[in-house]
C-alpha cells in the first residue's frame, strides 16, 4: 500500500507540474493558430455498444461546419478507464485535450489534481448560463459539483435498468407485462427462466463495472439511504451488514441457485448474450438501448432495477470537462462546443440515437422525445427511474477506490475469500487511501 501511495503521489506531482506548464504552451498554440482557425482537441470514450463513436464524430463535423473559426478534432480514447490514463499522459506531456468526456465519478480527482477547471466563471459570463444549468435534471447535475463549484456538464448519462426477453417469459409461463419488482421476484423468475441453453439473469462482475451495479444493489438494500460513500467523497461504507447481504445475494445467484453464469461475468458480453437469447434478463445501461432495440430479433421489455428494502439504481456515464491551464480563448471555444453538444434538440436526438437518458428537462418537451417514447416505450423507464437513483461510487482517487472494491468483489466471486472478508478488506484498503483527505 505504501508503494501505491508513493506512486499516486508521484503521479499527482507530475500532473500538477504539467498543469502549470500549460500556460507557457498556450502562447505557442496561439501563435500557431494566428493564421487559421483555432484547433481544439476533444477526447471521448465509448463504453456501450452501437455506433456511438460515429455519432460523436458526426456531431463534431457539424459543429466545425457551423463554426469555421474553430476546428474540433475528436479523438476516440477507448473505455472510461483508458480515457483517464490517456488524459493523464497527455497532460504530463504538455499536450492536454482542451475538452474531454470523463466519468462524472472522477470529479473529485479532476478537481484535486488540477486536471479540469471549474466552469462557474464561464457559466456566469454566458448570458443564459444560469438558466442553462438549471435545465439539467437534478439527478445528473448532482455529481457535477466539488466544494460548491461546477466542474462538469452532463452529457452521455445513464442509469442501469433491467432488460428482459418477453418471448422467454411466455415460454416460462411468466407474464411478459409484469417484470420482477423485488429481489425475491427476480430470483423466482430467474429460476423459471433458466434452462440448459439459457441463464435466467446476468449482471456484470468485471473490474470497472461491478461497482456500478453494486451501488444500485446497496442503495436498494439500505435502511437509511446511506450510499457506498459520503457525499464529500472522503469516506466509504463498504462493509455494512446491508452491503454484505447484497454481495452474498450476487454470489448465491451463481453458486447456490445456478441462475447466473459462474465466475467473472463481463460487462461487454451481456448485451451480446442477451441478443443471442443466452440470458433472459440482464442488468445493463440504458446507453445500450439503441443497440438492443436495433438488433433484438425478439420482443423485449425494460423495467426498474428490482428493489429490496426500497427501489434504487446508480446514475452513471460521462460529463464534459475543460482542461485546466488552457488559454481563455480556448476555454471560450471549448464552452461554445459544450453548449452546442448539449443544446436541447441535439441532446434529445443524442438520446434517440444512443439510448442515453436526455440530460435536460426541456428535452422532454420536444417532439423528438415524445415520439421516441411512443415508438420505444422501453426507453422511458430510465428517465422514470432517476427519481430513485443516486450517483455511483464517487470518491477522491476514484480509480484506486474502484480498483480496491472491484478486486475484492472478484475475490469473493471466485471463492478466494468470504463475502464478509472481501468487504472488510475493501473497507480497510480504501480507508488507507482516503486517509490523506480526512
């Protein structure tokens, strides 16, 4: 652990040093661009199926056409984990992306390391900036703040929902219009849906994804609404009796009840398995709605994540950030790009094209969304569930805390330790990492 802390400290020094170096770089960039349009580098991840990357590139091309004085260069950076690494590497090398999409859960780290700038001044100088911010759904804006300042703007946001195969429900003697609403019902349904060729239920247990689903299950099993972490991101509550019970339920789905595939179930495999009818119900992001709706050769339904003591789910996905230390001219251009990408009609169309939840309240007044929900009523579930959702595991040094929780969950899944030991170990390791922020 001491080695990990030392590595993180060195990395932080490198990031902060690179950030102070950016001011010098900005003069060179301005000089290079004096005879032509301003070039902005835009990093973006894709963590769902479908044609999301092509859609983003198309939107950037549209922005460039409408703004001949600015050229946004979109750079696909892999999944969210890859994106964090590439942003850090670029900043350390003195060539940061001007604007980027990163997990909303990284906001504490983005602020603490100086990788991203607070946006309050840009919002204040925008003639309708206050109204713009107020139009975003509170459930998504909730995880844009650090110490009262806004560090990011919601973009590709989602909640995790349940997808289920209505045809397999019918074959199992289940009402396809009555999906499970509780853990007990989900288990009962999964037993009836499990055959030699199909598992009843699937949820992702791989590193980087388990913590999202686990956040939802822990909220569903919470007595007092306590999350996996404190609101200020400085404490975690991994080893509570309720969370132990939630993780044990996962393990029992695999080993005791045999209704879920054994071992580490991969996030990226679940949609493919669902479409191949190898699993009847899956917990997955609404960001896969367009992919499943386009490719399912059977009638499917969606529903809230089944609850236990209460309903619950985790919000997730990526927000727009602007790199710290870039010139004011580049800040203004990046802000203009963010406003373009999150404009009401465009955000509504983005939801239709990808399955992500519309981020602004005004989106739901558009003809685009009204017709979309009429044609694809399965998509409306995610919006309705936001009332019961909270941000997924979000702390300082989030990447390390995620690794700790995921590694220990996986240790329990493969049987190396008990559920109690896994979460006790995770709690201890996380407290050591977060000690410096107390």
